[in-house]
C-alpha cells in the first residue's frame, strides 16, 4: 500500500513523474541504490542483533525506524521503476531543449520516439510512452503546440557571420601575400567561369498597365536555356586579358568548320564541349596557352574552389613561373571574387542590352548561331578592353579589399555604349551616315550595326 498515493500497479500504465514525489525522494539523504542496500541490511533474516544499529554503522544518518519506514515506502512504491521514469523525464526534456535550441520542428511523435530510445538505454522495458504519459510530460514542462510563425534556415545567422569572417580572413591573407611578394596590381589576377545563354534577354520590359502575362519574343527559345561558358581574366591594374576562352555548346559534337568559322574572332579562343561547360582538360590547356603566356613571372592568380581548376593549378609550368594560385574559399565568392563582385554583371548587362537592340532593329540577324554569338562576344570583349573601363575593373579588386586605393568614377559599358543621348546619332564610318547602333568605347565614334557588328569594328590593335 502506498502512503504517498501515487502508486499504480506496475502493469497498468506508465508511472507518472511527479515533482512532489521527487521532493520526498530528495529529502532522503541516500540514492536509490543506497536505500535498497539500507533495506536489505535492515531486513537481513539471518541477523539477530540490533538492526538499526547495524544500519547506522554504515549509514550514519539513519537514526530511527521512521526513516526506515519512509525508505521502505519509497522503494516499494516507486522502486527502480520510479527512478527510471525520473531519469527518462530528465533526459527527454534535455533532448527537447536541444531541439528547440536548434530551432527544429518537434512533433509528439518525436518525443515518443526519443522517450522510447531513452527507455531502451535505461533498460526500462515496461515503459510504453502512452498518450497520458505524453500529455503529462508536456503539461509538466509547459510544452504546447504552436503555429510556426517564421521559417529560417538552420544556423542561418551563424552561416552569414562565418561567411563574412571567412571572406575577411581570406582577403587579409591575400594582402599579406601581396605585400610579401611586392606584387604590383599588374600581377594580381582573377579568372572565373561565366555562364551565358546563347540568347540573353533583359527579364524586364515595359508593358501596358494591368497586363497579366508579359511575354518577350526571342528568336530561338532553346537558346535562352542552352549556355556557353566564358573564362575572362581580369587584373587589379584594370585590364581584361585577351583572348578570352569561350567554350561552345555543341551537343552533337562540333562540325568540321568549327575552327575555320571562329578563327577570325581575335578576342576569343574558342573550344567546345557537348555540355557547353568546360572540362579539367580544357582548363589545363587554358592555363598553358592563355594564362601563363599572358601573366608575368611571380603573378598572383585568385581562383575559386571549383574542382575543374585543380589539375590546372598543379601543372609544372605554374611552379616554374612562380605563379602563386590562391584558392578562394567556397561560398565567399560573392564577397571576394573580383569577377563576381564587379565584372560579370556588367558584361551580362551589356550583352542583354545589345541583344535586345538587335532583336528589335535587326531581326534577321540570328543571334544564337555559332558565328553570330561569337561575333557579338568578340565585339563585347573589344569594348571591355577599352582604357576607359580600367577604373571599373580596378574597382572589382578594390571593393573586396585587396587593393587600398581610391577609384575614379566610371560609366558602365552598357551605359556608355548604348545609352547615348545624342538623338539621331549617325555612323561615323566614312561615307556611311546610317543610324548609330553603338558608341565605341575606344574611338568614341558612333557606329551603325553594319560597321560595328558585321564589319567587326576594332580599335584595340591601333591603341
Ligand atoms: Zn572604335
Ligand atoms: Zn556605318
């Protein structure tokens, strides 16, 4: 018979943890195991002397029979079973707190599963995790169901903070290397892959108010998803290196005319793959044929952690030319990779504007054909090489902090070349006089589509 009134028959349902019992338990100065020992000493049928004295010898605080009675009641009523439910309760609420600290979604089912796991650890075979037990557990710990009001990514604030720290540390390390090696801006480079669609569109358009679907006509819908890859190299000095590796998307393999078709585009070094993405082998060739031929000895090259660069980073010529290739930590490229910080988006904006203009004014010029896209890219690169954009390219290295320098104001190529205010500007080529398509960033002349694109206007070699 249980005097405390909490005693259930062992086999009925799960024993409830109850703080009131715990108080009683805690007021007894001995652990459950010790209490069991006290009882077996006291109850030893073979002992004939003073049982209380015998117990007192080992357990000094047991001084009277009332204490023995309390212990007996406690052990008999609740026994190991109560001890276990108490442990289980403690361990489960710890688990629950860990889940909440990690902002996990917790359901009743998770609590039940965790409770059963803990019971297993405690060899608490009779524990059933009944509904009433679960209700009791939640009530005791003030756990209620709530609508999720905000969804966050696990560890989001930390990830952002970690990223910023990683980025800062990286720039710091690069700066130390720059100082140690006395690297001038002409010898600090960044190369990265830039994916482009064969046809670029602006993604925004003017339309009539209230129009539900806003469509844009492209020449070849396939070409807006299929891509090609460019690998521009820029320097902290403010220069875009040419030729730029350009990898074409040739799903069926390139035709025999591929090279011949593309040879005349001096600003591109063309290759192809079936996916339009560059391979490790292409990167090795690029390192040998393009980068190492262009870069001075003891240059520093910042490359991201893309595995396709790995082989190229290791080749012998890199070492013999004492090129220091520094790998940008993953996930920080948006903060510290100059191409991402302040170059690629200008190239994309330029291409979008140019292609939108071509679709509108020269619909017969099929943008996505191999030779045409190559021509547009060739002319785009030509413009980006103009000295007037050196401040723009320098800024891509200044902004992440590699170079401490004031930068001059610049206009973007997109703005300079296409947003000319001279209404009705005419082509400056001899005896032409057609409506201008573009303003050349080099010679500042307005040029028509024919003279700029078709005849491939070039000022670069004359400068
Ligand atoms: Zn020009
Ligand atoms: Zn013209």
